[in-house]
C-alpha cells in the first residue's frame, strides 16, 4: 500500500509543444530595406510624379484651343443660359465681338484677350484738350478784361483749328489724331458750356470760374480795385497824406541840418577872413560877398534849391556876431557879410589858423616815404 500511495503522490508533468526552429530564429538584416533606401525610393517616386504632372500640363496648354468670343448681340442670352460658356467666352469691356473675333473700340487696343486704353491716343487727346481749353478760355478772359475777346466758339471752327494744329505736329498719325480729336472734343463738351443755335450749330464757351485762371495779373488787380473802390479810395488817400507828411518832415530835417552845416562854414570863413584882414592891413577886406559864399559852399544841385540858402540867410540874420550891409563891388551893389567879434573868439580863430599853417609847412617840408627810401638808397650807394 505504501508503494501505491507513493506513486499517486507524484505530480504529473504536462507535455510541452513541439518547437519550430525557423520561428525561434531572428530575421536576417537584409530582409527589410534600410532608412536610406526608403528615402531614395521616395525621392525617385516624387521626381517621377512631378515630371509626369508637368508634361501633362504643358501638353494640355499647347494642345488647348482658346474658346471663341460670344457675339456682342448674344451677351444677354449668355447670362440667362450658362451652358453657352462651354462654347464661347464673353466679349470683354470696350470691345465688340462678331463671329468669335474681338475688335476693340476706338481709343482702345487689344492686349491678349482684353481691350485696354491706348496710351498714345490718351496722351494726344490730353494735349488737344489743353490746347482747346487755352484757346477758348484765354479769349473769354480777354473779353472779361477789356472786351476785345470772343465768348462763344463754334465746334466746327475748333475742329478746323485742331487740324491746323495737327499740321504743326507732323509726328502724329492720322488714325491716332482722328480718335484723339474725338476724345478731346468729348472731354471739352463735358465741362465747357455748350449751346445749340437756331441752325443746329453747336457752340462752346469757357465757364466763368475757369476763365478767372486765365486773366492777367494786372487785370485781376484792376478789377479787384473796381470792386472794392469804396474801401480802396480812403486807404489810398490816407496813404498819400501820410507820405506827403513824411516827405515834408524829412525835407524839413534835411534843410535844418544842412543849413546849420553851411552856417558854421560861413562863420568860419568870415572869422578867418576878418583875422587875416586885421593882421595884414590894407591888403585884404574884412567882408565877403554873400553870393560868392553861396556859390562856393553849395553843391551844383543844391543851388537850385532856393529854400536852403534862405535858411542860411535867416541864421546869419539871427546871429549878432555877423553884420550884413550893401556895398558897391566892381560897380554893382552887393550884400556883404562881415565878422564883428574880437577878443577870445578871434584869438581862438588865430590859434586855429596858425595851427593849420604849421601843418601845411610840415607837410611841405617833410619828405614822403618814397622820397625817404630813395634818399636812403642814394646815400647807401
């Protein structure tokens, strides 16, 4: 029994599954591509796809035929029936389409599948518009100033003058000038005043506000004065009065200042003459003829001003040191002036005369610098 019990007490061992050798082993490194190989593969695929797409796009462009333009008369039907867009392209602005072809309106030129403004026509039309404006407005401005200009211009006359103006500019083409002239006249009629006379002739006139810019400056000033005459006349009168008063004040100051200067010179001459006559008796007269003094002291332009010497005579009459009396000189009666004061004033004058004589003597006997240099050279030699 014990042996049986021992046998039963042993646990039974489970059987293990059969082993697979190739599953237990690691895959070889060469089985999967590396990261560098994957990057190269992706780059090659991307380049090939880009080349295929580009070739397809270029092939489509070169083999695509543009759609014809829809006729201008059928444009309304185009907007109601969108299926027509599969067969034609709507006519662009400023163009007329017929049988699938595009023709641009005058003043526009074809640029690809659009109609754009012709720059040469616009530039020529601008020059013509400026010429018409100046021609019309300058004449009306002259009429407003002096009444000699023209007010209304007939359109036919302006067109003829434009043709004459074109003959002076030979570089303009006939077609360009024709469309430019039409556009210029349309522009002029848009802001110039127009009217139609009984014969159906259209006339143009420059507006008043525009004619003001063509008036000469003198005309503007004159008209401004006329409009403000009530204000301008009193101002001008006050200005003239002020200028007259200022001129009188200035002349009075000039006469008084200049007369005092001449009066001082007269006193010096008479005092010196009196001292000389007293020193050298019998050889000189103590008086001086007044007219001689006048012609000696006054400038040629001052001799015409009688008021100036009259002021000097008044100062001489008021001076008690001077005496004036008539005297017969060379058979004619003359008014002479004489210095009557002796003493300290005469001594002062004598000193002044002596000093002037000493200065003159020194000036005569003193050699100049050039003479001194010459004398030194002679001595050295």
